């Protein structure tokens, strides 16, 4: 019998996304992904002072606002030739690194954990056995039988009241859920702890940037002045609080997040062969000797491309080559001047929302027409996956000792081969491993900052080229950053001191874009293929792979077989974005 299943919406992400997936014999054999949300900030910033653009484009996202700000500022600094002081570089690194901790922890527990953790199953757990499990994997203090018994009582009250709140409408009892009750109870407890923890780590952004979200930044450095003895400046007390928060962040990652990740992963090793892609790209980040220093050995995260899962070779990125990165709109609700199937390099890119053909709302995607508000970027004609997995793989394939050690140790603990990295499981694990690396790097950045101050260097900004009258009449710049979700690039052209053209190529553009003119799929559409489904009426497996990317778009996923008849609609509204 023909069937079509609708999951609308998939929550626990930010934005708007729709996918239609064909199912045959219990396995996905076709997928189309569409974003129904248009973004026009590129047009809004034209004609504005380039030094102000960061404040506009950081509103591209309410989650990783800092990364858009820094990418924009780096683009302007690149265009006009500004080198920022070492202190400002370290502060930016700390802000990006602390965002990694916050974003990755929130993603794992609040946006992705409920795809693997059966919260209601925790009601049948033995608190004593749960305590033994927790203490066997970590020395985190909240692990007594009484503690887990209290969590269980709180959960029971939710269930008995019929109001599960943040745990409502989950896939409880789904045949693809494999954790024992004790692991479910432990993970639920840590879900709640992470809610409390995450509101502390963001204080770092408020200390350096004045507020969170949308902290303040500055072309030429940072807007926070160092004054150790002044109550209104970046003084000793505030710097000490930053260190304290970074240490606490490292403790939570090392003693809660990573142990939970490995424990949960050990029950889902079969996902080490599901949901994988073949090409990976990282633009590199966390510079130690200046962002515009081209020696990637001075960056904590190296740049590079891996093709066809070949870890024996890392290809150079070379974004400045005008044919390296191109964006296509053949399947997007945009128009380009000239050939609609030709790609455009971002410095010459266009955001023309003039397409007059079919657009949402719609009953079913007409994939013979344009079907998304996301453009289709390509690196030398190839689709790329970006994000934590791409960064971990590039670091690992580059032979970086930190990456090799943590990846090899994890593979050994889980007793899985390196091939398991190319999967939904690998993508989820990579995020946790990266959080552990970033937690260590953050303290290194902090110590470098303190050493500079102790040595008498309190510079936080370089205002030498602040005046636009000193700039070239025409110039262009590229600002790249490794946002938590992946490679982010901002491209600016400046003319007569004003923004002449501006383009953003964001992580979800690389991952969630529609097919290119050759019909080649991007990561979302590709990784959904060949996914087995335990119960087609409860398509949890689709959510697992989509969520593993941590998409910055709200999704609606539709599945249908080759005959396309709808028999059931499922709403997934378990929790909104945090």
C-alpha cells in the first residue's frame, strides 16, 4: 500500500527548512531539501559604512551572532589592510572558543539528545544503578543515588500531570531508541544541568562585548579597554571571572558532555555507517600570530579540503582564486543577470529576489523548478560538508597531534574503525571532541592575554586606518571564520569608502543547498539517502541525521513512497531552540 508521511515541523533548530523524501522498502532512496525563508541582509548593507556592517549582519542569526560580526570585521580589515593587536586577537579567540562550548553543549543536550535519549524510560530506572553508571564514567559530583532519585521524582510529576513541558511529543518508546533506563535517567539529569550551566558561560561575551546575544565588536580590534585598576574597564576582577568561567566550562565538557557522548554512542554504533558524506571543508580559525598570517601552522584549526573521504591528502583551500568558490541559483528562488545556470564568485555575487516562478507556500515541491531560498555553493565544482566533523577530519588528516590523539582515543574507546567518522554518529561525536579541544585552547588564549598585559602591552585596537579617506578608492576583502556550524565567509567590495557589494556564504548554505546544475546533491540531501527506518510512521531516523548538522533553520521533513499518498501527519514540537 502506498503511503506518505509528513513531519511538520521538525523543531529544536532555528529557521525554516522542508525536505521531501521518497521511501521504498523501508529505506530512503530520494531526498529534496528546501529552505522557505529568504535572507536579504546583503542588500540592506549596500551603501553603508563598512565599519558598521558587522552590527547589521550579526543579526543574520540569533545563535552564533559573534561569528557573523567577526567574519564581517575580518573582511573589512582584509580589504583596507588593518592588523589588530595580539590582545584583541586573543579576546576574539576566547569569544569564539567560549561560543563553541556553549553552542556544542546546547546542541548535544537540548537540540539533539532527545533524538537518542528516551526521557520517559528514565522513570523505570534504578537510581542506585544510575549512580553507579555515572560514577563509572566520570567523577562529576552530582552522581549520588539520592540525586538521581530526586530527578526521577521531578520527571514523574511531569508525566503524572500530563504536561511534559520541554519533554513533550518526543519519540518515546520508538524501536530505534536503545539506551537502558539508567542511561536515559542520567542523560535527562544532565540535560537539566546543562540548562543551568549554559547561562553562565555566555557571561564571557558580556564581559568582553557588553552583552549577549549580539555583543559589541570593533573594526581594528575590540571595544573593551584594558584597565586593571579601573572599575569601568576590563579590570583584574573581570579577567579573573573570565578565567573562572573558562575553567568551569572545561570541567562540564570533560566530566559531563564527553562522558555522556561516549556512553550514548556506545549503544548506537550502527549509526557509524549511516548519514555520511564524502567531501569536507574547513577554512581554519583560532590564529595565534594574527589572522592574516598565511601560515596555517599558527592556527589551532587548519584549513583544507578532503575529497572522497581520502584522509591521506588535504587539499589547499585557496578561497581567493576567483574560480574556487562559486554560488549557483539554478534551483534557488533567485535570479542572476545573464546565464541562470552559471555560478558567481561571491565578490561578484547577487541577491536578486526577482524570481517569478513557483514559490512557497506549496502542497508538494516541484523539483523540476526552483525549490529553495538557499543558493548552491561549490568549491571547484564540488559540494562540501562543513562543520565540526569537517574541522576534526582536516585536523586529523593534517597530522595535528591534538586532533590525532583525541580522535584515535575515541575510536579506540568505542571500538569502531576510522570509517565510522563519516556518518551521523561521527558528526555528533566530532562536535563533542571539538568542544574538548576548544576548552583547552580557551585557557591558552586567556594565559596569552594575561601574559601580554603583564608585559605591559594593553593595546586592544589599531586605529591607524580607521579613517576611510586613507583607504584605496576601490578595494575588496574576505573574512572567514569557523562558526560552530561550519565554514562561514563574508565577502565585501568597497568603493569610495562605502559598501559596494556584500555576500555571505554561511554553513547551512553549504550543507542544506539544493542540487547544482549538474544535478549533484549537497550534504543534507545526500546524507538522507539509504537511511533505514524502523517505523516509517515515526521517522526518528530522519531527524537524527538532520539534527546532527545542527542546522540553523527550522525544518519540515516530508517522506513519501513512489506513489506519494499521505496517510499520517506527525508533529515534532518537543522543544524550541534555546
